[in-house]
C-alpha cells in the first residue's frame, strides 16, 4: 500500500466522522444514558440506608425539611457540624420533590457522579490526546477516547459505590473533578477557540466554572476542595511552563467573586448562630485534627492508598502504572513545546498525584478520601487505551513487554475474581449479623453466575492477548465483564446483604413506632446503628460496650427521666454484659441478631 492510498483512506475516515456528526452525538447521548443508568440508577432505592455514615447525613437532611432550619444541621437531637451543608441541602430538596425515601436520599449523589461522567466525555471528545505534539486531526481517536473514557469513569467500584450512597464524599469528589475539568477546558479553549458567549470567551467561561465548582466542593466538605484543585493547577502550569500565561488570561474578579458568593454566606450564618462551638468542631476536629492525628480509630501506613486504588479502579487499575509511564513525564521539554490541547494526560497525572500524596500524608486514613482521584486515573487509563486502539503497530523497546505483562496481570485478576466467585461459599465466614447469608447466596446461584462471568471475561482477555492483532481490544473484556457482573450479580447480592444486615433494624424501627409509650426512652446497646434514628424518626440514646464495661451504663439508667420503663434494642451479648436474664425483660420482637425489649430501669440498676 503506497503513501497516496494511505492518505486517501485517512481522508475517507475523517470525512465519515465529519459527515455523521449528528449521528455520533445521538449515539453518545444513548451511550451516556446506558452506562449512567447501569452504574447509578438501576435499583437505586431498592435497599435501605447503610450504617453508619449514610443515615447520619440523610437524617440531618430530613431534619432540615421538617424543621425548616436550613442553616444548622441536626442529628439525633444534637447539632452536626462535621460537614458543611451541601449534602443536607441537596438531599433535603430531593425529599421535597420525591418524598422521604431511599431513592430520594441517593439521587443527588447519583446525579453528581453522572455529571462527572458527562463532563469527562466532553473533555475527552475535544482534548483526548495521549501524546505531546499529537495532531488534532484524529477525530476518530477523540470520539473513541470519549466513549471508553466515560465508561471507565462510571464503571469502577469506587465511583459506583459512592454514587449510590447519600453522603458527602461524592459531592466533594464531583466538585473537585468538575472544577479541574472546567479549568482544563478553559485552558484548552483559550489556546484554540475565540467563540464568545454572554460577552465572554468560552475559555473564560470555563475558568469561571472552575471557581464555581470549587465553591460547591467547599460547601460539601470544606477547604480541602479549594486546596487540592489549587495545588494541582499550580503544579501543572509550572510543569508545562504556562503559569504566567494563564494567570494573565484568568478572569480573577469574576472567578473569585463567584467562589465567595457561593461558599461564604453559610459559614457566616452558622458562625453567627453557634460561634466558637462550630469553629472548634468543624475547623478544629474535622479538618486540622484529621490531618495531624488519628481520628475515629482510622490510622494507616504511608502506602495505605496504593492497594485501595488498585481495588477502587479494578479491573482497569492494572494498566495504571503503564498508562502513567506512557505519558513520559521525563520528556518535559516536549510537553512544554506542545499545544495546550494535548496536555490532558499530564494535567490528570498532576491531579492524581496531588490527591494521592496529600491524603497519604494525612494521619487519619479512610478509603473514601482518595475518591477524588478516580476520574483522573480513569482518564489516564483512557488515553493509554485510545492510543493502543489507534496505533496498530507495536512500539519498540521495552513497551511491548510491559504491555504483555500488564495483560497477563489483567487476565490473572479476572480469573482470580472468577475463582473467588466460585469459591465464595467456602471463603465467606460466619457473621452473626447475616446468619443466613451463605445459604441464601448458594440458593440464588449468584456465586456461580459471577464465576462464569469473570471466567468468560478472563478467557476472552487471554484470547485477545494471544493474538497480536487483537491485543488493542483487551479493554473490551474488562468492560463487558464488569457491566455483566455488576448488573446480574452485584446488585442482587447487595439486596441479599441488605435483607440480612439492615432489614431487621428497619422492621424493629417500625415496631418501635407502634410500641413506644409517651415519654419512654429508646436506647441502643452496643455499636450504635444510626439507621434507627432515621427509620424510627426518634432520638435514640446510645450506650456503648465501653459504657457497659466501665460503669457509665448504670449511671445512665439512674439519671434517665421519664417513665419507669425503657425500650432497648440490642444483641444478646450486650444484654448479658448487663447481667440480664430472659425473665428480667419483655421481648417485644426479635429480628436477626437484634431484640427489641421493654425493661424497668430499676431492674438494670439493681444489677450494678
């Protein structure tokens, strides 16, 4: 095939993508709807709230709705200053539209997750180049980057898990992701487009979006939503040598004004209402102390987040090291001299590393802290695969070997997931909270289905890797396998777990509404289950195991006012710690491991 023929075929391909632009956008919308529906909307409200964090946020939102106080968050009769109000506001507004239910509690998180998928698609569609100095004529490659990128952002365990949970993590993560994607769109368009809307260039509008989404992130979880994007942008601009350039073109007045107008008023109002109490709790405990000391018994080594990311982005994460290396960050001069439109990979690498290093430096560690880097990792992996699909010729040197090893590791993970599914009944231990889970799982044949799905994906990946011309399609096995497993196995298993672990508490909560006498205290013994507060819609007093062991439990019952009896929800092991026998109390109902009992307070006091 001569050079003229190649150029002719290339031009025919470009003409196809240009002539069918409307069809491509229609297909894009359908594709985004499909992956968003599968990942975030299917069975969204089919299971109850999950202890312990979700019901705390959701109940605080419900309190805002019923009290009309949209400034001060309350939970279980006390102020809750852990987080700013965006989660409570969005869930509360959802309750007003859809009613107070699980679907209404979770749809704001789902929509936030979907917004990142959509903006990620849009960014990749116009700036999804994987190399410095790459030509902008590869329209086909950009479309492919957008399609697969949206799927990888959406279809991974972390983005799905938090996109289906009514907590603040998704609002912080989506705020950071939308802010950084907006910045890059402003950065990219400022170098390529002169279009104007509302008297502002499209680049300047996206720059303003950067400040707007940071403000929403601050309202979701605090100053970290300003610090992390700000540091990311500074490091990126210094690396590509565009710092002064971008400082000059940024609409600082409009951007900062937008940020302050959105983020500051609530902090002023809540501080005026609660003063030092709010400042000490939010800024002191939940920002400074979480970074400098262990809070809520959540320590971790410096490498804590490396396996977390591996699991959070599985099965895509196995290619992340190779995808990062493929950016060739050591060739800085090439990036400095390349057009802005080709810088997305380096930008996402800065985004990824800033968040990883920041939270690895924190003394308190939780898996959800690195959720904001998931879209960045997904885009880096996307750029790697878009290059592989477009470039049919393998590179020279060590790169083919590294790809081959990554492919083998990919197959190993898929086969391992298949084996784990087949053997799940042997791997699952006994859990008093889910006494029938193993039997129900076996009866459902879901473990068998999961094993078949992952095994099929593994063998498909093996086939694709073995034949050289098909290796660039290896990602298809991951995509199809993940979607099939999540839809046909993951969601049904979640329902079984909910029926075993959370349904008993919901049923006891309904019984409390019937049985509770006026003024009678409701007490939970043991590890507090916040779902009780939401589902009973009552204040629930908590007596912990430490209170029982060290004596404060008996003092609590001595000082409790109201009727002579109390309602207690607990497991037998905690009742036994109080030295109570079956004859000491009335069992109203037992569900799973929990009992709802009525007992005279003096009976407990006499056991001391």
